[in-house]
């Protein structure tokens, strides 16, 4: 049986250092798929940018949205079966890509988000990076419990670890963004534009919570010791 072919990657802060090495290692280690890594260095990255905080500056949103759209266009014209966007501060368990692809097939979905939990604001509890009510809300009171129980469920948006079909690439865009959306932190990201495009075209979006995905969301979590801990949490042995 032919293995699915995946184009994976996205914008990165830099193509060097331990974080980049373990990020690329996790992508190359994906099992039961044929996967190729591609990335584009975000030359406009500066400390305090969206990679280090959850505060989105307008110029940063535009850069990331345009970069993702270039990947989307390349994928649409390629022979790959799926595109997997992976933010460069995520560590993926080896079954992530195959599980997302299988769940897309089973649920007849065009978009799948690998779920991870993170602290989005100081003092707040960890939350998933998916939502079922725009711009970033939870209509289903059981959503977080179900995700904690590793269920796959229909959502209306997400990001950071996103698998897309050719149909999604042909119908939806990250850039140019929808400029008529309300101003405000949770409406202005490129993922919101893409998720709304998917809604308009009636594409099913699912959240897949079974793979182990670790988010090293702050500089304090990107020390060598924390990176090694993240790899162990994602299922890698020290010898891997």
C-alpha cells in the first residue's frame, strides 16, 4: 500500500541551533508517511515577536500569512498528497503526520489540527490551540474534556500544526487576509482568515488530540534541558 506523501514545514525563526535541529528531527522521524521538509527563514523576526509572545503585531501577521500562502501555492501545484504546517517551536511525536492523515480520511475532512495545550497568557490555565466558536471561543462545554480524552472532533479553527488537503489549498487562502474582520487580538491572525475561508466553502475541520505535541512557547522553555524534556514528553529516548 502506497504511503501518503507529505510536504511539511513552514516559516522558521532561524535555520540553526538546537531548537531548529530537534524540530527538523521530529519532522524527519514521522512514521508511515513519506515526508519532505521545507522551510523559509523569517528574516523580519525580532525578539518579542509573535514567536516569543502571543501578541501579534500587524507586520508580523502579514509576513507569516504571506509565507504560509507561498507554501500553500507550492503545495497546490505539487504531487504531494497533504501539506503539514508545523510551527518551529513544536515537537511532534512520530505518529503525528500519519494520524492526522488517517483521521482526515476517516472523517472525510479537508483540514486537521494536531492539538497541543499551552499557556496563552500569564496566570491562565493551559488551553488548546483550536476553537469551535469564532474568533477563539468554546461553544461546546465538553470540548476541552473531550480533547483531554484524546477524541477527534469537529472544530471551526486552529493553527500551528495544520494538515491540509489539495481541495483546501485550492479554495482557501492565508494571504491576503480578510481586512473587514473586527479589530482585536483574536480576529487578526492568518489562521483566522484561513479558518473562515474554510467555513465559507463548507470544508470540514477536525481537531486530532491523540498525537503527543509539545509546544516550547517561551524562551524559558527553549533551554537545552527543557528541549530534552520536551523530546522525552513527545516520546523520544535520549538515544534517539
